[in-house]
C-alpha cells in the first residue's frame, strides 16, 4: 500500500515542457495517418522530436516531424513481451508515426513501493545485453552502428555541442575520461530517457513511455536519469533492492557513478536551454555531477 502523502518524484523538467509552444497539426495530416477521427485531438506533449496526440477514442498518435529514424526500434521494444513493466500496445505505425493505445496512468511517486517496482523493471530492461555499445538495429535485437568505445562516443557528443561554456564542457570531458573503465564495460539495453516524465504507474506496474533514445550502453546511465533531481532515501533504497532482486548489479558507489554518467545527458539539455532559470538549474546539476 502506497502511503497517501507520498509525492511525485522531483522533476523541474515538467515545468520546462509546459512552457513549450507546440500546436496540434492540421486535422487532415492526422486523418491521413489514422483515418477518420470523431474527436478534436488534444496535445499531450510535444517538441522538436515528436508530438503525442490524444485522439479521444482510446488511442494516442505519436508523430515525428523532424526525425522518424527511431520508429522501428521503438516499435520493436514496445512489442517485446515485458514482465515487470508495461508499455502501450502498438496499434499501427508508418514512416513518420506510431499509433498506440491510450493507457490510463498515475505519476510515479517517491514511495518505496514505486522504487521497488521501478528497480525490477529497469533490471529487466538491462537484462538485454549486447556485445558492443552503439545504436540499435531496427529490430532492437542487435547493435547496427557500434561505438569505437562508449567513452569516446560520449566525448564526441559533448564536443559537438555548440553552446556549452568551456569550463562546463571541460569538466564533463574530464569526468567521462576518468570513468572510462566502467563506462566501456558490459553494454546493456538502455531506455535512454529513463526519467520521471516518462515513468508512470498503471494498475500497480511501471508504465514506461518514449523509447526513442534507446541504445546499447552502460546501465548506470538510466539510473542517473532516474535519480537526477533527487529522490527520497526510502525510494532509492527500494529501487536498489528491486534492481538487484531483478538480476541487476549495483557495485559500491553506484549512486555517485550514476550521477557522473548523467552529466553527459545534462550537457545535451544545457546546450538547448533557452531561458536563464533553466540554464542555471542545469549548470548547477552538471557541476554537482562532476564534483
């Protein structure tokens, strides 16, 4: 039983998403993909990468106005027979869209019960292992474009960002290089965006959304995203318990390593930060991760 006063996991990114000005596409564009619709589509979330539209009849249309290359991987992972996590059922898909069921859900709370369930769920994801790190083949069952090394790939990504302050960029690069030994070891299936905004609860089970950034890499990258903005100690301990019970491995200092790994993800967010408050919060998070 989840305690009644448990609060959602901290997530300042929720407010950033709410400030995006994204419009619903013209009705004819939606009909061209899914056929006639009786209701006015409602925007659930959206940005440069994709739009999620509630069609009002138990279906959600996910459209990709910029880059649809992740669709085959997303569809394959959503059709996988998961045991300890829930994903929406894929109803149809095309060159630039996925049509899926609308799954009623509630937010993930900072309660031990939710931490335990998320630990087991993430362990199941990470039980899918690959011989190398890199970007996945369309069936998500192999690595199609391997990295020369995970560390080098992360460093190249950070160097490609155009708007980082030099001191911030250099701190991340030093952190990545210092962690080379474990970043390059034991690549697993990563969700790639395992944070509160994509994690919900459906009938007591974790509902995991938005698999577009999935790839093969070090397991603690997902853990770092989950705990990015902090979590109650009881939640974190229960998460670790569920992860280990589910078959995952957490060695000594795993929280610190996970936070350091997340500096790479924070760098991408910071590079795209447009307002002062968002940039300030992200910059402080990067310095904490690299300290």
